[in-house]
C-alpha cells in the first residue's frame, strides 16, 4: 500500500479521528432507521443489496460458528489427553523440562497471573486461588498478583490475608493497589491490569530488560483454569523462537458451566452464544483470533506496547489489547488458540420470585451494555488502520514492535505468518463489524420489512399492506421483493449450521465441564506424582504461612495411610460417554465447586429462546450503547453480581477456628523500589528509575477459614462491584500515585 508524502501524513495524523469514529456506529444505526422505512420506496436497489449482504454475512457467521465448535470440541479432548511436557521433549529433542540444550526449558517458563478484583468476597477469591494452587507447577512457576483497587476500603488487609494463607502455595504471591484518580484513566479492569502488569514487569527486571521467560495471564476473580491450560501455554511458548515469543498471545475457549442452572433461560442461552462467538474465531487457520475476558500475553509484548490502555476507549480490555498488539506488530502478532477453556460464571441478580427473575435479567442487561460499549473499538480499529496504511510515521502516540525472523520456530517448524495485507485487515474489520454492527442492523431491517413490505407469503401481509399504502402507491419494487425472498431462504438454510453448532456445543460443554474431570479422577498415579512434584518444588523454599505443609498431601481420597496412591471415584451424577471411557485424561487440578450439567432433553429447549435473548441482550444494548456514544465515551454503571460460595461456620475447637479472626502482625520491607508506568513515549534510558515508598508496618485481620472442603451453594451478591467503572477523570489536581507491591515471602 503506497504511503502518503510526509506533509500529507502529518495532516492526516492531525485529523481528530477519535471523536469522529466514536460516533460512527451510533450515526450509522440512526441512519439505518429511515433507510429501513423509506429505502424500499426511494432506494430499492441499495435496500435490496444491503438486506441480502447482512443475511449472507449472518449465514457465514453461523457456518463459522459450527465449524469452530467442531474444531474446539475435538481439540478440547486432545488437550486433556496430551502430556505437554513429553510433547515438548519430543519436539525439542530434550530429555526433560530442565534440559538447557533448548534455549528456554519448559520448567523455566514463569506464569505471572493477574487477578483484578474489586469488592470480591473472600470465598470467591479463595476458590480461584485454591484451583490455581492445586496445579502441579504452582509452586515452581506461578507468580500470582492480586490486583486491588485503592477505592475498595480494606483492600490491602484483604490482600495481606490472602498472601498469608497462600504463601507456600505459589512460587510467589504479591499484590498491587491501583491508585484512584490517575489522569486520563477510568476505573476498571483495563486500568487495573495495566497498573499491575507494569509493576510486575518492574519487579522482574524493569521495562528495559528482557522478560523472555515470563507469560502474563489475565483472569477474572471468579475464572477457573484447569492445569492443562498453563501446560499448553508453556509448551507453545517454549517451542517458539525467541523472536516469536516477543509477539505471542494465547486465547482460550470459554464455557459457562458453573451456575448456569440458577439463572433465567434467556441469560443462560445468551452466555452460551457468547462462548460460541469466542470459539468461532479460534480455529487454527483463522488469521484473526480475538481473546475474551481471560487470556495470556508474553511479558515482552506487554512491555513493548506499553501495557494496556486505561482510557474509556479500552473498556473492552480484551479486544482492545488484541487490537493494540495487532497494529503495533503490523498484523504479525501470533495468537495461539488454547482449547482448555476458561470456566466462568453467569451474572446473577438478587431476590426471589418474579422480582428476582426481573433483577437477574437487569443484571445481564447491565453486563450486555458494557460489552456493547466496547463498540468504541470499531472506531479505534478504523483509525489505526487508516494511519497504519497511509501515515505510519506520523502517529507517534502509538507503540510499535520491531519484527524479525518471526516465521520459523526454534525447532524449525513453519508458522502461519499473518501479513499486514488488505485481506487480513478486511478479515479483522469483518470480525469487528460482526461483533458490534451486524445483529442490530439485521434485526432492524427484518422487523421493518415484515411490518411495511406486503409480500403475500408473509404472515403480516394485511398489516404491511396498510403501512405500504401510506408510503407508496406503487407495488413493491422487484429488486426488493427478490432480495426479501432470497434472504428468507438464506435464513432457513441457517438451521443446518445451527443444528451442527448446537450438537457440538452440548458435547463440548459435557466434556470440558464434567467428563474430563471424572476421567481425570481415575488416574490416581498422576495425582500421586503431582504431589511428589509439589514437595520437590518446595524443597529449599522459605515457607511463612501458618498452614502446615502436611496439608499439601492431605487430600482426601488420593493416598492411603502408607502414602501410596488410592483409586478415586467420581461423584458426578452423569454417565460418561462410551466413546470417551477409554481416554486417559491427565491431571487437571482441583475442579471449581459449582457446576451446572445440561440435562437432555430439557437442555434443547434453551435454544428456542435465541430470538428473545438476542433482542434483550444484544439488539437493545447495542442501540443503548451506540446512541450514547453520540454524546459520551464514558460509562457510569455497576458491574452485576456473580455467584459466591457459602461455607459453613467452623467449630470453635477446630484449628481453622483458632486461626479465624486471629490478628497477625506482618512485617513488610521498607523503601521497596517501585515506579509508575512510563508515558507512551518514555525514555528507555531512564525507564528503570524507581520511586521509594515507605510501606511500614501493617496489620492483617485474618477473617476466614483455611478453605476446608464443604458443601457449597450459589448465593447472589447484594453488593456486586458497585462503582467499579465510573466517570472518566480528565484531571485530578494534587492526586498522589500510590501502590503497594508486596512479596508473599513475608
């Protein structure tokens, strides 16, 4: 693509693209309304073409979703039975994970796991940490960072309590406190993650250092990963070439398998389609793979792009970070699909009966509005595309990543290289418009055409004849009639990919949510070896927690009194498919306590609610968000509640009860070197400078038990994350940047 002369590039860069494109989706949507009504009369050819194009794109979307679900289901099974360490050794010719003949040994990869949270219940955080701590290499490879918000009262005490409880469970557990009121930021996940990631980069060498051995993983406070997610990420990252590692991301599939049985059917089916939408762009040959909610990125790439953006435009932090990396690498960012899914919860409301049902729907609508608020990324992508193609040297506000030798892995394997070509950009724009534009426009045209266009095959012929008589004395134009008839059959043909998609989604949900866990329990030797590995990893490490090391091995049902492996039994009330009974699933770690199996044939009834769910939680929020963007890019709302775990009160004679409410004095290091993230254009020579902050002595109130196994139930939060995302702060005079980055080795 030819570039403009330098003078023209500067002029193009000075155009205020951001406010212009911010309003593009809303303007387009409002112009669609008169077009839908008067287009068949005055612009019949244009109306017919646009009507058919939307239907054709919708058909492509459903076909891709069916194919994506097929690929995901089969790959999810493959991931569960793969020994990733052995695969690494086979591919690299090494003896084990510590063999230094390969430039990055498998066991040397470190996972920096960031848990952004705000007013989360301790039980919610504890379950997420319990699941992570159950992984084989948690003690040797996981650095967990609790990303706290300064606006949450008592956040530091909460973080210190969790640090004390899990100090020996991970290689390291730390926390950061995202300062309130930083200029140009909104409070939310993106700004919190950006702050936390920048502090973790400083801690492990600074911005100017190489972080080749580190992978950042961002996950919500109630998200749970099986062990094979991190094992697969480690494999793909370690076998890549050094240059490829600098531009790698990892996008997992998703599944809502925790509390879906407790939410209204419209909420449940919306989130199922949300998962399908994510999965539909993860098939290996896809040139564009947009992560969702929980994902991983190499630390080097995060540093190179100056971490996450923190303004209103980045409220959809997952897609926005992908777009930022995509354009910073001129489309060369390498995204590996990981088919061990992120287990997530549906949002919940409060109350019971009809009032509670409505509150649940309101909670999901609030979340849907936030999702569609991310249509700001449509304008961001168009702006970056224009400047990247025609004025690449004029836009100095956006980071770029130097690229070389990114097409071949260390072991000589060819990688699919994503070129910065019009085809790739067109695919990217198609995915973005599909996410933020397609459904609202298609629904609007279908409804208006049904009401005003009198086709004899239509059930609304009498009503449409009346309205058409008001608009025109002429019959419906042949172009319009032809487009409507063809599009009708296109809609009918969508049933075929939908049936395939539903079939494989149900099998996928059953496998990743239940069958693989039951099969993993039948491998007691793996569990025993995992415990041995944990004990070995603990050798020589300092342990400061009040929990006894004996608890690491004291897992009910895994060993006999002599310490030998004991056969486990599945407690799940469902039948494993005969086609899967022979599979040997590798150790997955601890399973999340809430679960929602889908029972046949009742589960099939969910899918008939798709039209209503799509209108409630896609079309309406799309209009709401995009019309609002005509006036503001800031979102003031409350994050909906998620399910929480309820644990019984421990007997006063138990050791945990003695630990409960104990006041512990934790001595923290003074003058800890810390720094705030650099501005977009920072001087690399001074980027490692730090500021001293006296953290002094803190008191931590230990306010809960040690996480003993118990029966749990889903209970609705009466609080949620109130005030997490609020107004866009342009300037806060006299604001003081404050952070607490505290090591778990207290």
